[in-house]
C-alpha cells in the first residue's frame, strides 16, 4: 500500500494578499474552490486559474468538490473584475476555466470570450482557456477558437471505461471531439488525466494514445486526492516510479510536453509546458 502524497502548507502571507484581491473583486479561483495542493507555489510564480460563471455547476462529477446546484445568471461585470485582479496581482499567465453551464444557450462560451478580451485590454498576460465540453456545440467551439488564446485545454479526466460513471452528463467521445476541434485550429492544445480512480495501466496508455491521435500535444497526469467524504474514495496511490513510467509512455507516444506526478494538476506549471 502506497502512502498518500504530502502537500506543502500554503504560505499565509501570499495567500492572504491574493485572497484579499480576489475577495475585493468578488472572484473565484479553481485554486481555492478545488482545494488544489499547489496553490501557494502557483501564486508565487505569478500564475492563477480563475473559475468564471459562478461557483455552482450543472453537472455532478464524482471526483469534484465544486457545488452541484442551479447556477445564478452570468455576471456581466465579471470580465472587468478579473482583468483588474490580473493587473493588480501582476500575473504573467492566466488560466480561465468554468463550471459547466448547460443551462445557458451558448453554454458560457461568450463569457469566456469577454473575459479574454477584458484581460487583453489591461495586461499582456498569456491566457489559457480550460473549457468544459459545451455539449459539443459547434458555435461555442468556434467562438472560443476565434478568441485566439495562447493555449486551449479540455480535460478528459479519466479513461473510457470509467468516464460515464465518474462524469455523468459528459461523454468520452465528445471530449475527444472537442479536443480535435481545438487542435485543428492550430492553437496549442492540452488535456489532463487524474489517476487513482480504478483505472489500469493499459487503459491509461489507450487514453493517452487517443488524446494524441486527436491532436493533443501537451499533457498533465496527477493523482486523484479525495476532496471530502462526499466524493469517491481513492482506489490507488501511484508511486513516483509509476508516474515516471506514465510520463515515459506519453513521451514515447509523441507528446511534446508532459507533467506527471502525484500533485500535478491540469494547470500545474501551465506557463512552462
């Protein structure tokens, strides 16, 4: 049995300053909402992941700690508030993600675009859009691509066999189709896999190959850590050697950039990949 990886304690001073700015502008970050273990390190490097369109998700993925409830209408002032926070914090690389908004006609795509435009007006920070699948809506995907972010990302999260159980309301094939559309645009495309949910090595390798085949060239692989008793229990803790083996497999397949490790998350070292 392998031990749960140790998490570095957040820096109170750094978190305090960052949280003050976030609270003043009434913003959410996935760093805080998902209880990410790398929060201090990323804030220190000038990177943050903002979660737009509220903190209530229309889907109920079994590994995620984000609240599943009826969302509130989008806040038209959010893009400008995020832009101001990015400017105040001096962020050099910004990841924009969101809860699933299946209640909206465009699934929230236009809000991603407005946030991107607002940040560009105030700063020269590089922008990565980590999007939901938008139910595969072609107009939404076209709008996201037209925003011309530095990088596009959508997380496959788990292997084909477990996908429907772990991500109800989502589709493994639809996620691959979204990633293919992003990659076909010529924009750098990234995806992420979390392990420890009951998959086996062969299934991981199959998923990596399928991601590569649709055009994904950057990849993160991290250990699933149960956020609370409300989410699924961890089925396996991977060893450093196993993460190294997965990284080697990904590089052999042809991925250009890979981050693989227990505490790696989808936005971990996003600015360096």
